[in-house]
C-alpha cells in the first residue's frame, strides 16, 4: 500500500492494491495460527495421533530448551530473534523519503 500511495495510485482500489494486501495479511495470519497450533500441540501427550511421536517431540523440545538455556550465545540470539530484532527491517517502507 505504501508503494501505491507513493506512486499516486488509489489505495482504496480493490483490484490492484487491496487484493494484494488481503493476500499478504491472510498468509501472515495463517502462518501465525499454524505456529501457535504447533506449539500448543507439542505439549500434548500425542502428536498427530501418535504417542511415540508426541514423546519424541517432547524430548526434542526439552533438549532444545536446555541447550538454549545453558548457552549464553544461543540464548542471546534466540531472544533477539523472538523479539523481532533480526526479522524486522532497519527502516520500514513508510519511513523512507
């Protein structure tokens, strides 16, 4: 939408501007929902109907948590990634001149 606005296009145009925004927002929402559901299901005794898979996922999750917790370098980078410091751009499109 920012590019359209800077280019002089009508940002309310459903065909060219809003449909692209709608697709991007739906994709983002589905990926967030999928991630939340995966984390939520990883704490259940069975995963995808299998208790063995649930135990393996639980073991992997606990080993990963222990590794991150015991290593300052991993902990620092994990926290920065989780807070968005590595994934967000340094300058957003709407802040550019």
